[in-house]
């Protein structure tokens, strides 16, 4: 089971470019949002899907080896009375947190990773894009 999930994840990682930037679209907020989701998807599949799964359901290939199952990211809004807590999710991505699945230590602080990852895109934009993508994963 892990092998098939790993093969699928590796295939997706190869299909999604790692370096995607947000272009200046002027006042075209719909296009800007689409580009954020695309960059967020690339980062999600590069960094998050290994634990949280392709659909964010907490069933990634690392599921069996983690001490505690990863959080189901697809039901964040449902667990929060139907509201997706953008600022809380962005802060958790940036600073890490005491989330399930990461053993004794808290979840990695991805803000530090994104600071060193790509000089062309501000870490805040990557975090916003990743937060937006996770919001798109919500099951209604």
C-alpha cells in the first residue's frame, strides 16, 4: 500500500514544477487567486502531501511510520463551524505548531524553509498560496 502511494506521489511531484511565481496581474484578482492556488498546489505536493495525502485527508505515504496520524486538512472548516481559519492556518504553516503526527516536536516552521527556498517569491506569498490551496481542499 505504501509503495503504490509513494509511486503516485512521486509521479505528481515530477508533474508539478517546484518553482512557480505569482505574476503581477494588476487588478485581475481572479487570475491572481488562480496563480496562488497553483503555487500553493506545487508547495503542497512538494512538502505536505507526503504526510497529509493528495487530498489532505491525512493518509499520505508516511502515514504508517508516523507516531500519530497526520491531521485531516480537508475538514478544517467543518471542524471550525464551517469557517476556514485563514490566519490560524497561515501562522501554523509559517511558525509550526503542536500538530498531530510530528511526534514530540511541533510541525516544521515552513516560513524558515520558504525564506531559503526561492529568492524570487516572498515567503509570505508562498504561505498565502499554500493556505489558499488548503482552503480549496475543504470538503463541504
